[in-house]
């Protein structure tokens, strides 16, 4: 295969009626998006998939072990995985996980890595269950937000517990003291005041739009499309209305090392953030 290949789909079942090891076909370094159907990882050595992969979809895979999924993967989809999944197979950089809920995967929801910001769980492949196991998903709540002067007001659905907020040390977030929380359902965002009251700032790769009030300068929200993660949108936590100082102080948050393009890991220095 050419090393210039960026996206690849492999269906073993087209060629044979049983699962096969990936060693039968070398996936070249440089591939960023890979979809594999019907592969057995039982006899694979860790590192059989290149570390250039950021988006991986595994369908009807078998015997996935820790180290089989490259640590570079930020977006992972598991389809029809019918075995108990070791939580340690999930890469440390994982941001988005999509899977089908089964009795083999229910524990993932309880042990989800802190790096995961987007979780999509469906039960379309699961027959009606008589099990007493129950799975809870985060409760969403519609929040009202506003800039300091009130010329920019908006609404968005966020986790009721506001448990996913974060602070970053990149040059922009550091100087504006930005503190944000993700919007899982981006369509829930609604601007309640005229669009002309909002301006935006772009810098660097210009992949992230930083919105702020034209009058008071308050950062209100950011929006963009990060490679391997997809479209995202965050709102400024201090813009939330109705919270007391005590409630703001009790909100959990994590740090991202944006200064080194390593948003999933905590930077060396955080006290100044």
C-alpha cells in the first residue's frame, strides 16, 4: 500500500468466511482513518496497527487486547463486539467512543476514561433484556447564559452536574482565562440576542472560532472541528446564570495542555491557570 493513503476500509469477510489476523495485510504508517471488519487480534502483537491512526472502527472484531488499539486513536467505534471488553484496551487519548450496549460492555460506562468527552451508546443490536442491570446516562439540562453586559444571551443543554468543564494553557485560553464546558448536543445551542452583538476571533490554524461580546468583550463560546474528534462546541462556564460563587467553586474541571497540542493530558504547570 502507498504511504500517502489516509483512509482505508478492510473487509475480511469478502475474502474468507472466518476472522483473520491483520498480519495478513500491513496497514502503512500515515493512514489516519481505518475501518476493519472481521479481524481476530488473538495472535497479533501490540502495534500491529500504525500509530498514525486517529479514527478507528472495528466491526465483528475478536480478542482485542491492551496495546492492540494505537494510543493515537481519539475516535473509536466498536460494532458487534460480543466478548467481555477489557477497559485497558481503550487508548489514553480517546475523546469519542461509540459502541452498542450489551452485557459485555455495560461496565465501560462505569469505568470510562476521563479523557472521553463524547460517548454514543445504542441498544439497536441488543434484544429485550430481563437483566436487572440498569445503565444511567448523564441528565441534560437547559442552561441560560449571558455575557457581562447582557448584550449576548444564549441557551444550551449541558450535563446537569456540569462535570466536564476544563481549562487550557494555550496562548489564547491562558490570556483570556477561558473556562469552558462541552455541549453534547450542539443543536441545543440558541442565541437569544442579535447575531451582530457577537464577534469572533481566529488565530493560528483558524480551526477554532472564539466568540465574544462586541460591547464588553466577554468570551461566550467556542466552536470548531478538531482532526480525529469532529465538530465541537463549548460554552464559557462563567457565563452561566443562576449559580452562586460556592457552586462555581465546587465544579470539577480538568486541565488540557493546549500549549503543546496535547489537550487530553494535564500540563506540567497548572497553578497559574
